[in-house]
C-alpha cells in the first residue's frame, strides 16, 4: 500500500491556511482575492505533482492524471465560511493532492467551488455534474452582500472560461475526506468515521405580514405584530417537530429579520429561514408537512398573514457499499477497532458527485465537535492517520 509523507501533508495544510488566515481559522469566501490566490497555488501544487490542472469558469480546479486507464477522483472544496475554520474542505483537498503524489497516474484531484453557499450551495460540484445552467448563474447573488455571480466571476478572472463537465466513464468513483464537524468520534474515542449516507437539507423561508405601527400609541388589542406572530410559530414548530422527526433529525432557525427593525416601531413584516436535515426522505417529507400545516394554521388564526416557501433542497445520498468496505478494510489495518460507520449530518460535495458515479466519504475527529468557527481543529496525528487510511482505500478501489 502507498505510504504518505506526513510532514509534506501537514506543511501543505498549514500553507493553505495562510490564504485568508483569521486568528486560528480562515476567512476565505468564494471568489475573494484570498480564495482565488489559494486556487492558483493549488493548481501549481498539482502541476508539481505531475497533474494537468485546469481552473474552470465556475472556479473548480480539476487536476488530471496523465496516462490511460480509469482514474479515481478525490477532492473537496477549498473556500471557507466567513471567519470560520481552517480544515473544513481544505483537509480533503490536501489529502487528494497527497494521494496523487503517492499513486501517480491513478488519481485526479478535484477542488470544488462554493460548497459553502456564498452564491449557491455546492455550486461547483453541481456545475460539474450538469445541474447548473447559464440562467442559474445569471440569477445567483451573494447571500451576504448581494453581488451578482456574473460580476464575481469576472472580478475573479473566470469570465469566458468553459465550465468542466465530469465524464463518469473516466472514473471508478469519487472519494472525499472531511473533518466530522461533530463530536461522535471524539466522544467515543474512535479515529475514523465511514459515512453511510449524507443528509438531505431542506430550507424554508417563512414570512409574516402584519401592520407596521407606533410602538407607544398602538393598543395591544389591535396590534398586528409580525414579530410576535413569528415567535409564536417558532414555539409551535419546536413543540410539534419531535413528534414527526427521526432519531437523527435536526431543525434550525438560522435567521430572523424584523422590518423595519426599530425599537419604537411594531414590525410590519417578519421573515425566518428554517432548515431541516435527515437522511430519510420519508422523515423529511413528514417534517415538511408539519411545517407547512403549522404555517397554514398561523395564517388562518391571524392577526398576521403567514406564508412558507421552500427555497432549497438536496436529496439524501447513500454512499457506495463497495467503497465503504474498502475504507473499512483500510481503517482496520491502521486503526483496528477504532472506526465506525456513521451518517453525515452535514452536506458535502460527495452527495452531488455521487449522482453520476460511486462515491464515499471518510471522517476524522473534530476537537470538541467544533466547526464553522475559528476554534475548529483536529490533532495532527489524526490528520495523518486519516490520510493514510484514505490512501490505502484508494489503492484497494483501484486494484492491481
């Protein structure tokens, strides 16, 4: 089996961390100057490793391995959430680069763009499997400051470049490594997680329309306070959801906006973003039905009008049994008894690429279960172990 170079692996990870470094984490949003500088650096590292890199028109990098025969595609994303952790995505990218070095001629390296959703979740991998059209690019705006995607691509020097389209016939499949972003592995003393499935993520925008009015002179009995109506809905959903959710279901109100947002004005409009996650489509459907029926009840009960719109949906994805078995054999070789199968509660590019080829994922522990925060970290020994397990599994999948 191929032996990775631990020192080289860690050095590359720490160098990538310097692009947009923010205290102990990074701030490397998609198409920012730091993001593009890191992509050009990664392309050069691929070239040094004997790959033929190309940065496409959506910001993806594909480093193609020369020679005949089917390849294994390995990679992740390289941008970060705002003011967030240094390993989310970056770990899988550098793992892929190291695998290409120790298994020359067999590994293609993928660095996907905007998995984190600054302009559209899984934008790069969805583009690579044919799920993003030109109209989608025209319509996309930055979730934080509203910049059109077309403008961002032009500013990043990507305008006019063709967008790559993966050829499934070229590949045995896709492997992605990632920090767990939770505490299951750390809490149980385990070192490797082998992902069984990736959750579906469904997001809803719920809006209440009331009457904006003076906070001091409007009697309580006649108020149509959109903020109060929204808070009541949050409580109702929190009470009802456990009745229909599964053991690993989660739901989150990630954003609430009251308009006009002034201390002396009764909110005339209130909006919340509600997200649900589970790996079982039937459970997701039950949760959605509960959300929609609760909104209908709120609308009928008044005094504010209520509506709900589903604005995002990904399909749960089972990982390849054959690839999972290869990961398990490699984990048992290097961490006997210290690995487990587990679902992923976070979305990943593997669920997108898995639409057109077999795909699997490996997790390594997150210290304290922390992710999407500058405190995100993993022990170096665990980083090295995970890469060696991935390398062995890749060799197993590729065969003699």
